[in-house]
């Protein structure tokens, strides 16, 4: 096996229902679960360097779907910025907001993902109803969901960000740690497509 740690089907069987909406076809034979933190610079690197190639070659062709599960571990601002992503999802903008956060990521724990600064940042996302978004963020509506996702991530064995589990049609999983290059994902995905 190149590029990952094999997991038993039981370990790979994660509840992804409280994660992000799937990017890609719900019937795609391979699922990539990403455990990430919006303040993580290596998550940003993967989102900018590797995700576009995975999207082009696998997601857009119906072979893979991607689900993001919150693993907010970088400081006290992380849970709130993760909860805000579901407020954007209420308006059908989850993945636009997801990419927008990584495109505008500040330094770890420097306040960019906190309170009014987060709201000011969100005001620049085209199509977002800022009033509804701010009300949602202030309500804490999705705080529990983020906490549940963090627990799911930790139970899966993810202890750092980004961590990925690539699950094939046979429900076998392979864990990939870190912002690995596209070639690692290509190798694991192609192997899963054969299973």
C-alpha cells in the first residue's frame, strides 16, 4: 500500500451525517473524509494544492465524494468558525464558504476567526445574506454539531489536521495523515476504485 494506513471496515465505517454536505455525487463509489481545522495552515495547503486536482479528476467525474468533518483543535476560535460554516450551509453556500475561509485564512489564533472579525470577513462572500448568517452564528445553533464532529474525528483515530480516510466500495479504509501531495491521493483512490 502506498501512502496510507489500512483500516478495518469497522474503523472506516464512520457516521458522516453531521459533517458537511458531500461534494460530489452521493453515489460515488469512493468517499474521502477530511478531518480539518479552518485555522490549520496545512489544511489550507491541501485545499489549495491537492483538492482542486482531486475535484477535477475524481469528484467531477463521479468517482469520489468528499465530506469534511470538523476537527477544531487549534485554539478557542476554531469551534466558532466551524459552526459558522453550517450557517453558510443554511444558505446553500457551504463549499463556497469552506474555500473562502481557506482563501482568507489568517495566522493561527490571531483573531481572524473570532466574533466581529469573522462576520466582517463573511460580509465579503458573494451571495451570503449577512443578517441571517450573523443571527445564526450568534445563536450558537451549530455549536453542538461541531462538538459531535470533533468527537467523531477523535474516535476515528484522527489526532492532527488534516487527516483523511479514503473509503472504497468494499468499505475498506485507508488513513492519510497530513497535506500529502496529489500523487498520494491518486494512488490510494485508484486502489480503492479497484476494490
